[in-house]
């Protein structure tokens, strides 16, 4: 099967085609199928990038609301794929465009000859994410690193496609609630940190030598 056929397979899922979702979840259990089917209710517009894989465009571009995902599709018989040459240049282009445009490029990795959900999702790290995308990014694993700190693809590390779809198809209210919780926790952490610093300063003052402490009050 040609790589473009796997791209069409993934595209059929993301656009919310019932037949497309059923095709990729045929050997999944009932819970996995139910999660994947959520994309039918909240589908994406998916286009194939002209000159696939060039200049950070990926193979597919999935768009819905404030979510835009450049997707690089990889199919393999091996669970680990090391990036070199052209594939390394593709990664660098994805990373560059992600930072430049505030996007979260992802790799959709399909493992051949496996039952159940054969797709896994890995993200290319970006420090410029906002809105729903910044919340979604917290739940998607990044490409792992080799001993030399070089990113590579590992199917076992990736997020299964059915879980990825369930994550993307949550209601907007859920994302708003999550964002509010995160802000609340950040404010709480900041308050605790301020209290800790104040407490340490008080303890330092109390531990000063009495003579030195009294010198501060001399004229």
C-alpha cells in the first residue's frame, strides 16, 4: 500500500467519515471505537499539502476552529524510526513553522501488521502555543530523544489515535474549565511561593546574632 493511501486513510478519519473511522477501528474494542467515533460529531477540514512534506507543511493539514495541525504521516514495520537526511530536514522544518506560526505539528505513525489501533500520535515541541492548542499539547507526548538528544519516533511512546480523537473532540466548555483550573493552580502556587520566601526571610532575621541585629538600630 502506497504512503498516500495511508494519508487518505487518516484523512477519512479526521474529516469524520463513519466508514473511515470504522475501517481503522475494525479490530479495536468497543471503548476504543466509541472514542474514535467522537470525531464524527466534531470533524476537521483536512487538506493534503501541495508538495507534501516541504517547508514544514507536513503531509496533511487539519483545521477546525482555533486548532490547526500540520501532520507528517509515517508508516513503518519497526516501532522506532530514527530521523536522518530528508526526514531530519522535515522535522526541522516542522519545528520552525510551529514556532513561527504558533502551531503544533504532529507525527501520525502507523505500525504495519498490528491489531487494534495501529496509529500513534507524537508532537513536535513548540513554545508558542495559545488557546485550546496549548491545553491539548499537555496531553500529547513529544518525540523522545536519543542519547545524543536527537528526536526520533517511537510507536510505543505515542498517543493512540482513538485517545487523540477523544481529546480533540471534547466540548469547548471542557477546555475553558481546564484553563481556569490551570490558572487557579498557578495563582495558588505563586501565593505559596511568596509565603515560603517571606517565612524564610523571617527565620533568617531571627537567626541573626543578637549583637549584629542590635547594631541595625544604632544611630
